[in-house]
């Protein structure tokens, strides 16, 4: 009985979301255009469960490139309306379209010249009649057996909010790098760090001239402790790298390894990456090529930095 009922509830909620698909029309497009033209912020409001959904919608908008905040309607009619300025856009969520606190907000919002987008289950309500755009979130029935607790309706509202946020993200041309900038903390932020945030620079870069003896190259690798050294020409441009693996192969084939020059031992096709790239891309390049470091080049192919697998591990990218 429990399993059967749970499946019934999920079906009711999934149908509520599915029913929204046929309602995506020119009204939805108009809402997107209004928000894109917004010179201020998108202010989302709603009471009770609608308010909780509104907070999530505001957070999703903000994290995907649309400046947004949540305004509690009860607080709004007692002073917090001052958070809004001309040029803002309001998204009001009310399944009935008759929420008292929101109804009291509407005249003030209109006086400020703020465009109002409503998400409501009653497209003939007072809220709907005072809105520039009305998005229908009505549902055939709630999952609640009494039809009282908002369940399917809040799920539908949340899904419609996501549709708005992601459509706006794409219309703004937000890139993965821009998304990373908006999420600097936590595991997501770590995964979206740039190479420039983690690379070794300046004196930390292991490098030797192409004509130095291997004894000096090995010393450089030992001191810098990255298991690799760049090999540069007389102009400072990168011509190759020597890795721990190259040293092992050298010992296996030469009886006088320390007397060889760096250019005789180096690998001549080092893998490089731009410092603007995401650390996640550096990790993939290392994995694809079975290597542990990448060089970052500046002007005239001069080493500007180096990033090692250990740097990615310590930063939590892996």
C-alpha cells in the first residue's frame, strides 16, 4: 500500500509538470523578454509554501546570471518594500491569486512602475489582472488527499521557475566560466577553478637551458619537487620537458647519464594549456595523456607557469 501510494503521488506531481509544456507560449516568451530588459533586479515574492518555492527560484536566477532576491510579502508591506527600486521586475507567486499580503503589495509595485509577472493557478484573479504577464501554474489536483497542502502545484511552480532561469541563462550567453565565477565556494567552486588559480609561477617553475648537463637538470627537478623540468632555448622559449620517467629510461640506456645534455634527454612535444582554462580541463588532459603536469606558456613560448596533478588533488578538483 505504501509503495503503491508513493508511486501515485509521484505520478500526480509528474503530470503537473508535464501539463506545463503545452502552456509554454508567447506569454512565457514575453516574461523572458521583460526580465532580459530589466535594469535592476528580479524580486520574487510569495507566502507560505509559495514563498519557499520563490526563494529557490530567486536563488536559481541569481546563480545563473540574473540578479535576483526574495522579498517576503508580509515584511514588504511593513517596510521592506524599500528594497525595490524603479527598474526592478517582480515575480509574484500565488496559487489562488488572492493572497492578501501580495494583494497589498501590488498597488505599491504599480506606483513604482515595476513590471509584474505572476505565477498563479487562477488566471482570472485580481493578481493576474494586475500583471503584465500571467503564467498559469494550475494543476488538475494536488497529491494531498484533502486537496489542501500545496504539493503538485508547488512542484509545477518550481519547474516553471527553472524553465525561466535556464532559458534566461542561455539567452544571456552565460558560459561555464561565468558560472564558475558565480560559484567560487564548495565542491562546485573547486571543480571550476581556473589553471591560473593553481599554477606555480616565477621561481617555482622548474626550468633549465637545453645545453646544461643532466646533473644540473636533476638538481633543478629535485629542488622544485614537481617531478619535471622545462627545457628552454637561449631565448627562454620552451623546447621540451624532462620528467621522472625520462630519467628512469635514461638510466636504463646510458652508462654516463649525468654527462648528457638536457636536449639529448628531453621529450620534444610537451603538453601545454592556457592559464584561462578551467582546472577541470587540465585534469582531463593529464588523464588522457597519462602525464602529471602541464606547462603554461606566455609570450614567445616562455614558461609562465606549471600545474601538477598534486595541485589539482590538493584543491579538490579530482
